[in-house]
C-alpha cells in the first residue's frame, strides 16, 4: 500500500486545529498602541491595589501558619494569613493581564470572572466557609470588602454602566 494518496478525502472539523487564540476563543492579545478602555483602566487600578495589599499582608503575617485562622489584621479590619495574601496577589495579577494584554472584550470577560469569584467569596465568607483564608463568618470587614469588590468589578469592569449611560459598546 505504499504510495497511496488520499486526495479524495475531506478532513471535516480540522479547520480549528492550527488556529490561533483569536480564532479559537475570540480573544487576542492587545496591541501596545490601542487606547485603554474604562474597563481596562479599572482592571489596572484594581489589580495594582490588590497586589500591593497582598504584598503588605506578607509584612504583617510572615510566612507561618499558612492556612490557619490567625489574628493578623490589615488596617485593623481585614483578617489575613499567607494564603489569603497569595490569593489577592494572584487575582491582582489576573487583573493586570486583563489591563495590559487582553482586548476590551477579553478584559470584560476577565472582570466578569473575577467579579463572580468575589461574589462567591462574599457568600462563603458570610456563611463562615473561608476560614482557610482567615476570614471570619458574619459581618467581618473582609466579607464587606469582597462584596464591594464584586459589585465594583461587575459594574465598572464591564460595560454595565457604559451601556446604561448611552455609550456605544467597545468593539471586540
């Protein structure tokens, strides 16, 4: 059977095999000269704040008692442990990736995801299921911070407010 050619065969469904991320997922890397959208600016600010907060947290907690409920506090309000600091730094880095590397549509998708994570953290925090992050149950500062972060991210990090204000949605 050597030398058999398959010229009459149609390879259905293989057109996405060699496609790039833009064709597969609808997200492409942003060019360096593109103007920053309000959603990307929000991601830049939120990411910077959370990274700085996570780094400051390590000065307070050190690296011991990694996932234990501690009495370390940031500003006397927010309970911390090293694992909590790492979570904030990681989410801050994701926000910075959204601000600098993704298109406006990709940034909005990242903001919706991060806003959803913080909304879930709010519910779990109020229920007392986030002790691994040193977050107490009930009316604790962390739970209210997560609620405000979720609402701000979903309102400012997406086109929710811009669509209500009459601004045209940004091109994808």
